[in-house]
């Protein structure tokens, strides 16, 4: 690319996920902070049904509660010999032709600002790998493992990283014999118990259960979002988060502490009421801060993350043994709203928001260059 040429960055937001609205809020912050002198920004909205759309000021109209009028239906073909965005025929059109948008649809980097299923779980990353385009964030493996709370915990156990006692059950088991599931789940620990969809974020579908009635309702609620449901011991704990940045040599930010406005850090406490407090840096001993940063980087490497992730920890207020520290989860596309912890932690660590976005795009290009070094053909005579 010639000096002075702007990178064409496709910012993808929305998505077929329970976190669609959160994605719009994150995308607003990202688009407002990316330098227009450095980047040519292409807005790509994935609607709640999964349709892809391109157009001017899509996000602004969506945030105003309107469905944009001037929309072009588009798609990325999983074919590296046909790069860029393609215009699709309108629904119901007799013309079935698919048109290459040419220079208008070329992308140098994709910045997925998608949370939850079909965006953060490795599915979109797989498409972008197939089309051979640089993209911000973790690859297929890191995204899938970070999203899957159950398998993630098992990987952490294998790495001797402490996680809370838990059990995973299937939706089919809940539907077939919920009483049997209740008895099994109650063996995990005493109440309270937390019930969560395995593959979802932003605290969507999570229930704190104080008794069997709560547990039954929580299992049914979580199972409405995912075919697998995670149940874990409830802790009276502080919620500590740390941001991680980098590819092969990641670094961790200062830890921060969340003081939820509600009983736990729910969807409403994160995004709606605006009353949760963030304390940066978290009031921790230097030793515990260092241990949290070390474990965050170890977990990041263990699941082969890239670009960015936020690691969430729980610190028991009255631990029965040890320091009471547990890794809860890793978020490979953390929230990017003005009140989100990921960018705030980096800002407190000396990396302002616009510079953070520049760094993430640089890391995406670096990661693709590393992928391009891998051979995809086998020659017996070598």
C-alpha cells in the first residue's frame, strides 16, 4: 500500500445474537474514534435475521430507532480468488445475479464489533480465514474456546489455572427430566448457584439461584439461549477484570474492579442503568495484581488468542483457602462502549482509545502476515 493511502476498514456490527444492541453501542464508539485521515470506514450491518447490509450512516439511523432506507444487501464469498464485498439481488427479485462491488467493496481489514453467537464464537472468523482477509481479534480456535464457557474451564484446569466448581448439562436433558437435572446440579455446591448459557456473553440469560425454584427457572431460561447450560458455585466475590493485548507476546493492563449496581454484574447493570462503578486500578495488593496479570496472559496464550481479550476474575471476599482467586472467563471481543472496561483499563495503563484501535488494526495485519507464511500445499519432492 502506498504511503498516504488510507486503509479500507470494514466495521461489522449487529449480528444474529442476543447481544445485537450491545454491538451497536460498541460500534458507535469504535467508528467515532477511528481516524478518518488514516482509515476509510465501511459500515456493515448484520441484521437480527443474519442479513448483511452496507450503506451510509447505517449505525446512526439504527441508534435513532429507525431501519435505514439506503441499504445494499451484500455478502463476503468464502473464496480468496474473489475478494471483497458482493452485492446481492434484492429479496424477491427476478434478477439472481451477484455483482462484485469492485473498489467500493474492497477491504484491507475487518474489525468485527460483534458480541455473542455468529460473531464472537469463531464462525465469522472462519469465513474471514477462508476469504484470506486480515481481521481484528482472535482466530477460529481462540474465539470458539473463549466463547464456550464449559470447554474453556476444562482447558484452564489442564493449565492449572483456578476456576470455580461447575457442571454442564444439555438442553435435551432439561427438557426430558428436569427433576433429575436439578438433583445432579445441586451436587455441585450449596446455593447460591449461577446458571448460564454456555455460548453467550454480556450476562444474557444468567440467573442467580437461591433455591430449587430459582434453579428450575434459571435452567429453562438459559436453555432458551443455548443447547448447553453451565451451572457453577456462587461466590461472594469481588469482580476483577484485566485487558490483554497482543499476538505472540501479549501484555496485560492494570486490573480494574467492578462494583455492580445490582446483585451481580447483569446485562442491565452493564449497559442500561449506568450506575455500576469501575475502580481503576483495582485496590489489590501488588502481589495479587501481578498474579492476576500473569494468569490473564497465561490463559490468553493457552487458548491461542490474538489481538485482544478481557479476562474476568473473581476474588472471594472470605476465602476458605488460598487467595480465593478464580478465572471466570475470557471475552475475545469485549465491549467497546464508552463505559466498557477493556478500553478504560488500557487508557489507565497509558494507551488512549484511538491509539488502542490503531494497535488492534496493526496486530490484525501482523497476524495475517504470519498466517500467510504457512504452506497450504504438500510437495513430495521438497
